C-alpha cells in the first residue's frame, strides 16, 4: 500500500504547517543535518522511521552528498528455521531523499521518492516514547518496533526544523546566543570544547557525559562526542546481585535515549571544530537556578554537586538550606553564572607562595657548608610580608669571575613559570667563549611580584660587585619588565625567544599536535628570519596557512615582535645566546630533582654536581683551544681567525668565510672617504649594503650580524676581499670570543668597586682586593702547578705589604 507524500489539507493552521513540511525537489537547506532533521519531521507526520543511508565526502573530508531513506530500506538476512520475523522487518522500501552541496554552499534536494511499499504507522503523541518504546501498528500495540535513535526521532518534536514550527519550543530562542554551541565554531583544544558545553548545559538545565573519543595511533584525540546525561537507555536492574546477594541502590536518574549532543573534530590548523550539534532533548530540563542540586552519580564515585560546576553569583553557601523531606533550595529571579574548574585553577599554585617545611633548614645548611668551603660564596635571603622566607639567591666565586668575563649578556631562566617543575628554580645564565652555557648564580623564587624581581636583580648586582649586564633576556612577564627598567635602566631588555618557544608548546599545543609541519614553520619564524620585511611576510604566511588569525596569544605576540624577534633590535649585542639555550638547559636537566616530593638538600647536591660537570667541560675546552693544533688553513684571514678565536667560534666564522665566496658585489656609490657596496647571492633578489670608511677603517653591513653576534658576516668578508684587505681589522675580533677571553684587566674591577657609594673607603678597598684574590683563586685552582705558584707568590706579596705598612701609617676609615 502506498501513501501520498502530503497529508490532506485541513482548515486549521496546523494543517498548513504540515503541508509546508513535505519535501520537494530543489528545496534548500543550510547543512545536511538540517535536511536530515526536516526529513525526520516529515517521517513522523507520515508514520515511518529514517535511517542515514549514504554519505559522500571529498578528499578534505567535506560532505557533498547525502541520502536519507525509510527505515525499511533493504532486506533482512535469511531467518533461521522456526524463528518469527521481526515486526519492523525490512521490505526493500525505496522511499528516500537525496541532498547535494551546490556552489552556493548550501544543500539542495536532488532526489525525492515519496512512495512506500509497506503500511505506515499511525501518528502517535509527541512524547509517547519518553518512558517506553510502544507504537500502534494495525490497531495493536507493538513494543520496540524502532530501536535506538530511530524511536526518538520518529515521534519527538525536537527534530522539527525551526522553519516548520508554528509554536517553537523554548530552546530555539537561544540560537543566536554566543554561549550556545553551533556547527563550525572552533576551540583551542578538546578540553575547552568540553568546558564550553558544560557551561551551556548548566545554563540550559542538564548535565554532560563524555561519550565517544577517537584517537590516532600517536594518541592524539581527533574526534570527541559529548552527550546529555540521559543519552542511551538504562539497563534492567535486579533487586539482588546474583551470587553476591547484595541489594543494589536505586539509580539517581533514568536515561531516556536523549540525542542531545555535540561532536568535535580536529582540523588542519590544530583546533577542534564542531561538526555536529543536536539541540533538542526528549526529557524535561532542570531549572538553571536549581542546577547546583544535581545529585547524579559520576564515574568518580561522588554523590552531590558535580565537580565540573562552580556556582557563583546569586547562590551563596549559607543560603542553601535543604529541608528534611525536600531536596530544594531558595530560588532567585536571576540565573547563576557557572564557571568550569579550569578558571579556578588559574590561580598561582601553592608552591609559589611559600617554602615547604624543612626547606628553610636545608637552605641554611647548604649556605653554611658552601661558605666554609669558599669564603667568597655569596647568598642572600628575602622575607615576605608574613616574615617568611620568600626567595634565596646564591653564587660562588667562579660564577662572579665568569660574569666579569662574559656578563655582557644575561638571561634569567624562569622555565618553572610554564612547566610544572615543583620548586621555582631560576638560574642566571650566560654564554662563554666556547659557546657553552655558564651559570652566574641561581635563585629560588617563591613569589613573582614586581618587588620580588627587584630584590633579585639588586641582589645579583651586589654579588657581582656592582657590574650590570648590557643586555638581559627574560620571559614575557610585566613584573619582570618593570623590575628590569627600575633596577637597570641603562640595560637593554629583550624577551628571550627560547622562553617564547617553550610557552608556545603550552599555548599552541593543539596546533603542534594537529599538524606535522607547524613545528618547523614556527621555529623558522622564531630563529631563522633576520630581516624585518621577511619576518612579517613569513609570519603572515604562517597565520594564513594554519588559520590562526583568531588566536589571541599569537596576536599579542606579534604586537610585541620588536621586543623578541631576531629581525628587530639587531643593533644590540646578544652573543648568539639563543642557539646555546636551544641546545642545553640546566633547568630541564634538574627538573627531576625539583619535585615537591624530593628533599631540597638533595637538589642542592645535584645542582653542585651539574655545575662541576659543566665547569669541567669548560676546562677541557680551554685546554684543547690552547694546545690542539690542526691543519692551518691556506687563507691568511682564516689563519688569523684560527689563532684568535676558540674552535667553536672559528667554526662559525669559517662557514661565513666559505659562503662569501659565492656572493656578488656591485660598487653602487661613494661619498668622500665612504664607499658603499651592494652584495647579494647569485639567485637571490635580497641585497645588503656594506659601507666602508677608509678614514676610520670601519666597515658596516646592513644585516647587522656583527653588532648582533660579534662575528663578521659573509657580506663584509666579501667586500674586504674585493678591496684587497686580507686580514680582519683588530676591532672586529671581540675579546669575549678569543682564546684569552678570561684574562681581564684588574684595573676595571677596581673601577667597578669605586663606583659603589654605599661603602666606606676601607670597605671599598677590601672588597676590591677580595675580588682580585677571588679571581686568582678561581683560575689558579684549575691545575696543581698554578695553585702552587700562587701559594709561593702569596708569601712574597705578604712580605712586601708588611714592609709598606711599616713605612706608612694606615689611613682612617
């Protein structure tokens, strides 16, 4: 028996609405899901169920064609002997609707078959299946005729498209709200999507369960589905547990097969996009003002308010009064605001505020033992407003000597701010003449206020005899920036790209996981671009390629590009410290011993072991630099560089020298004693301007590599070769990169001490002499021969000092 596609027209408004919901060719829908909902409503009116039959996708995953068919499409398998056929057995029904994606981005109906080859079901009440799966067929009650989602979709009004309803349900009034999920909206990660859906559920009046998760072989989640807490059907429960004979308690709620859900999938840009969203529920919703009274059992075994909700605003703790017989709470005219626990956990963790019991004793024991070994060992303590130990800084004599030689560039490593290391360990690091990371001092910072950083920088300056760095690199932190500007106003402050890259692993984790090429492209923008125009082009290309224009963290990072990008601020010297930081990190090596479960005294032991190991490697590099002689190069300039530079720095210079051989030079202009040259590679349009001043014997390149790194660039080396200068001018071989970089003029140390106005004349002299002695001690202790020489010479010096004191009266302090 076949039936017409349209219901008979009635005189009521309802009949008009029903007639308008009959599918027709060339009808247009915003999405395939809208077409599916429309066909489900039509099927309910006619009396049949719907199945999703066929889907066609493009290579990028986009759906371009779908077919929805009658639930009796196809044929059942051959039945076993003696088994009765199911009441909903398939009959090969050909009724269906087909939609296809057109050029306008919408789905058009391209096929529609209205005829069925079976009897249709009588129209049933809208909520008949809320508590059972009973339908009327041929005047008789049939149970479970339609299984699973088909039952709900056959009779439930929630599947009626909004444009076919004469009286829309209340939920449709929120379609345009920002807090309501919509198809194609994106999230940074799946957890953010989960929290968004939780907040939406709290405002609507239901709870959320994590229903389905799909992962790739690498473990990355590429699809998730979050559903209403009443999704599915409750199992039949026995009063007694078989075997154990234990009475089972009543379930806190019954599932009704609710289809409300939200599905997200990972996109090319690493973000998660909503691909499916079902708004309607088949059960009454909870009043939002009573959502905090949900007492459903969760998988964590908790009974009471779910841990994913935090009620704020109108609901106060002491306003909640539950009667003996009723589970009710005072109602309010306004709905409370719900926040997920993620926002609560953004507060600073406890270990940043105070030290653990026993840590203070460990600090004092370590400091006293070090001072007994090394009288020049320096440490300082800082108390907070509660008179509790908030921070500690320490440095030994070798660190002070190293800072005198290589303290032009300083980096404060605060990796603990972005990683869960436990204790807030912050070392001051630099780079020596072997391109190795060296430690100038370290701190434990149980506070990240501006005052805490001011105290730290002032203490560091005091420990280093008043010397300040030329450049300091820190993490992106307003408190640190303000502290540097206040304590070291003449020091250039830059944001360390190494710290930014570490932060990116946290803020852009979803992109790193979602793309196999993003890490390479992002690192190129961080470390490889040295020209401002090239950087802007590369950054724009990166944002467009991975669709990250809406990412607020990257937007703010680009706004601050002049503070961190290697393409900006190249007039200041940075000693190429970022390349050394990328290779090695002391914080990363010690992170295992920074955990709160480890004793602080054990951490100090591991810190000393790491420090001694690094200094031994440095000592080996010093020895090989002075006593290892390889085959000398044929070029006069390379021989000069090999004799002056350490092997690590010479290798960098040699690469620049070899690359200069393939460059082309054009004499473009001259102004009296200044000559300008254009230098470029053969197949590159980028040109660099090299200016040579014959009067001052100076040469400068527009790439500013020498100013930035302290090693001449290939463009300058090419021009020097063209104008027949075969050796580098002495001023272009920096002392800090030489083999003898640690031989510092002691007079400069005395000048630093004299500038300290807080000391008396006697105190200044004692401090200056003590620093000189520390330098001798730190260097002479490296070998037994040098140590014996200083001991012998010290006796002669003391005799001479005594003779001077006998001839001259001591000055009053």
